[in-house]
């Protein structure tokens, strides 16, 4: 039987580089980016958990509470590590692997996530990391159960990068089309460039 894989959608960050705007509430195709990211994760049919800053945050209203398990991160100001720790602590006990998926990757779709999942289940003891088509490392990253202890101990805003570095020999890479795995929208300039590319003929 294939190990249970859970998608952990990271959406508790502060958008500190957006100069007052919330990147996950930016509207894309008529809906907030966070909702769009959630629907693409749910489109895989896998269980989805979403980290959020607080129950009364606008992102929580955009996500709703009927489709995914919500994990609140009161120490979200620490950075991505806080979201990862809280998410790992909240995983169901039968979880065999977790796909860590930042919510600000607008070009990833359900098929990309399913390709990651189907590739990982063939070697479920390995860490699987998505890359761009030319090999630049990106997200999502799937960690087997054996690394949950390491993930539960991460600190600061480096997220899981230390875990990936410490276990580099156990990391496999999966290229996704174009820059889907590496295009994240952290600044107003990145948003403007991305939207201009979408409008280009």
C-alpha cells in the first residue's frame, strides 16, 4: 500500500516584501491567490492542510473551513519554519510523507502536484524536490516520515533548507515545465512582471 501523502500548503507568512500588500490575497483569475492555490492542491485528491496566521485573518475567510484542515501559526512572524513546525505537529498519525507547498507559486497546477506524488511513491524513502526545466531547485518538496523529526525542529526563516542540506544525498530532483517550480511572487515588481507575462500575446 502506498504511504499516505499530505499536502501542507504554507500560507502563514507576513508578505513583508510586498510593502503593505498581502501577496496571497492578490486576485488571480477572479479569486485570491491563496484560494487558487488551495483549489489546485485539492484537485489532486490528496489530503490538504493549510497554515494560516490566525482564524480572523482575511486569508482564513478566503480559504474557508470545509475543504482542508486549517493549522493556525501564532508565531508566524518567525518565518516559514514556524509554519513547517506547526504543520508537522498537526499531521495525522498515519502520514507517510508531506508535500511542502508554498502558496505563492502561481504557475503550479494539479497535474504538477500529482506528478510529484506519483514519482515519490515509487521511492518513498527519498526526498523529492521539484526544479525548473533547467534544473534550478524550487518547490514543492516531499519529505518522507523519517524526516518529520528534523522538520519539527527547524528554526528561523530558512524553512526546510537546512534539512535538505543535511540530507543532500537523499534528495532526488524532478524537473517541472518551464519555471513553474521556481516562480514565486514576493514583491510588487514580481507581481507586475508576472501579470505582464500572462497578458503577452
